[in-house]
C-alpha cells in the first residue's frame, strides 16, 4: 500500500478497506466500480486513486490486507494451542472465524477472491494463494504430532482435503451467508467433518 494510504488515520483507512471489501465482494473484480467504492468510503474517486494507483492495485492490496488480518490473529495463538493435528485445525479455524466476525464484509470478499476468474488478476491471486498454502502447512503440519496418522496417510494431503471441504462448506452466495449465526452453523458442521477425518485417518490408539 502507498505511503499516502498508510499515513491516514486508522478510522479512515478502515472505512476505505471495508468499502473495497464490500463492493469487490458483492460484484467481483471486473464488475466492481471504483466510483461505488469511493462513494461507500465517503471520498472522491480522484482521492481513491491518490491512495491507490489503479483498480488492480487496490484489489491486490485488499487481498494482502485481508490475509494479514487473518494470519495475525492465527499467529497470535500458535504457541498456546494443542499439537494434535485436528485440534489445531479446529482452534485455528475458530480463530479465523472470530477475526472474520469483526470485519463484516471480509467473508464475502475472501470467497469472491477464491472464485475470481478475471485474467487481469487471476495470476497474482494464484501466487498469493500458493504462499498462503505454505504458511498454513507451517502452522499445522510442521507443528503437530504427525505420528498419530495411519501408515500411508500424508498430513499435507489431509489438510488440503479439509481446506477444500471448508471452502465448499463456507461458500458465500448471499449476504445472509455472512451472518455470524450462519458462520457458526457452518463451523459446527466443519467440526463434525474433522471428527470424521480423525476417526478414519488416525491410528486406533489415538482415538
């Protein structure tokens, strides 16, 4: 992000970020209007482009900021949670959900990013998601008791399967899907999935 934007007071920065999350999350990259983002943020379109060089830069900066919010929340808990693989996934997932609840437009924005196909940004999104995968493996796989898994079961693959399940389970289609009570309902279902995975992938003595 530019120095102009970083130099803003916290309240104004948050207002602009939330406007971007809201408009991009609702319409996707191509159809999102920078005029709508500026209006929602309470600034002029010219001022928006003073803070961000282009629509693409704004979008990619929003992705980076959203990831920072979630990763910071999870990093703060890394040393205090269980080294059991599935307990760790659950704890970090709940931490992520609590962070999302504090930012009302962030959930829909992030799920729109996962589904974004516009060639102007798809390549950068792919690179970013790959880096997130690496960090997630470091948070979970490298810090857990992987000997609990049955022979031939790769924890990295299990984590990938679980994250794909979570992406489908938490898929945001309407604004109602972002309501805290709905997110909590999805979280309860995800916990059931984790228990099912554990029962099938762990050695019997660890169940």
